[in-house]
């Protein structure tokens, strides 16, 4: 797991974390802030926001205030 998180691109790391949280909470709808994701991944909130927006335009997630829905 450490290698997966440490050596992948940021977008892959964020998607991996979201999928892990989705499985853990057994829900496609996650209540999580961009800052919390940034803290867990060790990157800046701005980078997380930018990548999440990019992933949303690809149609993989839907962003709402303090909520991310996996599609």
C-alpha cells in the first residue's frame, strides 16, 4: 500500500484513496473535504482541488460542498 500511495501520480493516488474510503464506508457518497484529502496524501489543498476538478470533468466523480460522489 505504501508503494501504491508514494509512487503513483497524484490523480491515481486521489482516486485510489477515494475508492478505499468508499469500500470502507460502503458508500459511493463520501463526506470529506479537500483539505482532509490533502492532509492524508501529504500534498497541498490546491493540488487536490485542481486534480478533483479534472477527475470530475472526466466523469469519474461528482463534486459537491464537503461531499464527493463516485460514479
